[in-house]
C-alpha cells in the first residue's frame, strides 16, 4: 500500500509540474474579420456612453429614493432606465464579440471613470428634462457610429448599420417621445396643482399608469 501511495503522489507531482497557468496565444485565422478600425473604435466608445448613461440614471434613481425626497415613482423609472442602458452596453459588447473585434483591451471598455455628472435635482421635472437631454445625446452618438461605419472609405458595414438602426435607434426615438410626453404632462399638472401635481404624477409612475 505504501508503494502504491508513493506512486500516486509521484504521478500527482509530475502532472502538477506539467500544468501551465497560461496557454500560448492561439493562432486564429483573421480572414473573417472585416470591421474597419474607425468603426471598431466608435463601437467601443459607444459601450462607454451606454455605461455612463446607466450610471447617471442610477444617480437619479438613488436621489429620488432617499427618505428626504421619497419620490418612489421617479426612482422606479430611473432605475429601470439604468438597467436598459446597461443592457445596451451588453448588446454592443456581444456584437463586437460576434464580429471578432473584442479579443484584446477588453478591460479598457469599462475601466475609465463612470461617475455621474449630476447627483441631485430640485424637482422631478428637472430630472425628466435632464433624462431627455441624456437620451438625445446618446441617440446622437449612436447616429455618429452609424455614419462612421456607413461611410468608411474602404468598407460600408451595412450589417452593423442595419443592426444599430433597427435595434437601437427605434428604441431611442420611442424613449425620447415618452420622456417628452412625461415632461409635458408633469408641467401641466404642476401648473395647476403645484407640488401636489408632482406627488400625484409620482404615484402614477409608481403604479405604472404613466
């Protein structure tokens, strides 16, 4: 038994010595990679824009959930918006992976500062207006990605352009229209009822009626 145990330990020691923590870089063919550099860089930058928008919405949600503010409808709205922006970032990362353009510098996508620019708001309507401006900014940057990828000198990336147009732009435009409608409704409610108007609007948000 001692001999067998010794042989087992020897085999384990030899096997452990042969194990490596890192593999050599695989030789993957690159013939299928066809995204041009300006387009890739724009896409990588857009990941950051979506994450920054998510963090800004997180700050909005946190602000309105504070006991001193207690507007849980607004908080719900903005936390849900934060989740949507994060999902957008994941979709862009997944697309880059599908196209083989995320094999290096992955950590660079998210290691830069993501601190929100604003963390407090005087009222719900000021936050909604900021949210609308934020969405308009994100939409503009998505359009910039589309223009870059469509008009690259050596390659019109029509697949990516179609993906961004159908998957992202339509959602952006619908979201902007929804926010603009909320701003208009809340503005009219506050004009007639003041702070009570914001309170009632918040309850509508919380119940899902707006």
